[in-house]
C-alpha cells in the first residue's frame, strides 16, 4: 500500500509488517494491506467524525477517506494512453489519493513551503502535540488530532517559532485571524460550492498562500481534481516530456490546461503519480552518486 506524500503525517508506516498507524479526523487506527485487501483496527472509541460529518462506522469513514467510490483502474487505463505516464505507472502501483480536511490541508501546505518532508513531518507533529487533542497510544507512541482553528488561534507567533516554524509562524497567526473573520473552518468547506477560479481567488487572500499552495489545497481538499500543482519537479518533467516551446514552459495556466487535456478531469491525481515517480527517480540518482563517492 502506498499513500500520497501529502498524507505523510496522518498515516505513518511503522515498518513492522507494513502497518500504517495514524489519525483520520478523530479516529486513531492502524491499517495493513493483506492479500489485496485492507484490514484495520480502530484504537479509540467513536463516534468518529471527519470533514464535519459523523460516520456510522469506521468502515464508512475509510471508504470515504480513500475515495473508494472512484475506480482507480479506470483512471489509470485512461492515463496510460499518455506515453510518458504509461512508462512510469508500474513504478508507482498502489498509490491512492486520500481526502484532506481543508483547514488541515491549508495549514500543512503553508508549513511545507521551502521545507523538506522530514522537517514538515516534524513541524506538523509538534503542532499536533502542542495544540491538538490526544487520541491514545500505539506501541507507546501517543497520537493527537489535528488542532482546530480555535486551538491554533491561541498560539502566538513566538510560540509557533519555538516549534521550529521560522518565518511561517507569522503566516499561521495571520491566516488563523483572517479565517476567523471569514467565518471559521466552515468558510473553507463552503468554498467547494464555488467555481475553481473563485476558490483560487479566495485562497490567495490568505497571507503566505501563493499559487502552488492554493492549487494543492484546491486539489487535495476542495474537489478540484483536474488542478495540477506546479513545483520544480513537475515543471522539469513537463519541460522534458511534454513541452513544445520555451514560452509554454513559462506559462503555468497553459501547463495546467495541457495536463488536463492529456490526462482528463482527474489530471491532478495523475500528477501525484508523476510527482512520486519523479521523487523516486531522484532518490535513486542520489543513491548512485553516494555509492560512487
């Protein structure tokens, strides 16, 4: 079982029997793939809530969380019509896009700016431990729910800095203040009812949110599945595999539109496969360089 990189903190591979353990909404659980199926066990008592919804059972929550209503085989067969995607799809089998809470997604991607995965993970764990509610322990490790807007709003810029957030501390303080003035976390959930362009316009009003962060939030938590966030890896990939001219390489709107034309209404999901493949390729090259040294 593979999870998207955006999900690095919610579910963590324990490296013991390939078990993933973590928090989804207010549910602490472990998951494991076995014989093509996912088995799980909840580690705290319900009722369980996620995305402002209370679920009748953990199974219902997990089905929703993993987008089980979407047939990934159909999508992958559609994407494999693209020559480059077809060449990398075997390297990223089992990847599944998961649903994200808009507030958690927004805060997480603000923190992710100019940051590496290891540090992002540590920053978000510190945030949960400092502000979030404890949900219980697994193998002597305590797990916490992601803080609410109300909980984060009590933290000062200085306190955020002490958690290792650096210049992003001021972004978090101001974003929490702005969001509170707009009506709280509900404001973000209601953005799903607007057009993709209107969602982008609203997200860009938050301090510290540029186009890349806004696109990630749109894709992973606001149902804008055709949006392809453009970072260095994806831009380089586009230039190498798809680009037709230097002018097109510099036009983010054109690149996103071209990806949608090639990969369809779930182009943003396909991008997660391309992004993962690019990271794996870079990792292999780095290991080769290390061995040569």
